[in-house]
């Protein structure tokens, strides 16, 4: 190993973790020292697992909206309107990032600039908290409506509301997973 390689190794602080056959490499300003760039962390932005998470988020958000909007009386309750609003925000966010993941997979290079990844992490965190709040409020209002014995909503409509809340919980879980994977990757890009 010549002196230049030693200085680059020290300067770049190359750290390698081997965990269940996954290679995680942290390298500053020298991307060529890190091999297998696309397979660093499954679920992180730019991987096929991230694409699956983003598509799952969008599918569950669409399902939640469909179950909620089958009945035209959802606007009578603020919690239901909140769920519809948040799921309507999750769908374009997830589909936009899915397109970015498809592009990253197509060119075989993930866009992992610190600024972009920070925006994705913050956006995921905000939508994660909002989706959790919306799904919890919808589930609690639906439980209260069931407790009144169907005087406010029929069994069929309340079941739709419950399914909508369940789909929103599943969408929240996938958003949280995406956020945590990208948060794990964020220090490596700084």
C-alpha cells in the first residue's frame, strides 16, 4: 500500500460493517473506494426494497382513501377528514419517491446527497407522525361510533371506517420503516 492510498484511507475514514452478508461502507468524498453502492442498506433510498416500501405506502394509502370515500358521510367527522387529507398527501409523496427509486435503479446509482436525503428523512418523519395521528383518531372515532350501537353509522359503514383506519396504520408502518432506513444512512452522507 503506497502513501497516497494510506492518506486516502485515513482521510476518508472508511468503515466497514459486515452484518448478515450486507456490506455497509461509509466513505467521505471518495465514492470509488466503496463498492456495491446500490446494496449498502436494504430499504434505503435508491434500492429495490425502498421502491417496494414506497409502492406499499401508496397502495395502502389509496386503499384507505377508497374505503373511507365509499360513503359520502365521512366529512361529518373531523377525524375522517383528517385521514383523507393525510392519505392524499402520502400518495404523491410516496409515488414521487418511487419514481426517484426507479430512476436510481435504472442508472444503478443512488442520489444520496446530504441535502436531498435530509429532505426525504424529514418529509418521511412528518408524514409518519401525521399518518399515525390520522389513523389513531379514525380508529378511536370508529370505536366510539360502534359503542353507540349503530345510531350514528350502520355496521357496514363502520366496518369500512375500520378498514380505512387499518390501511392507514399499514401505510404509517411502511412510512416509518422508510424513514428509519434513510435516517440510518444519513450520517454516512454528511
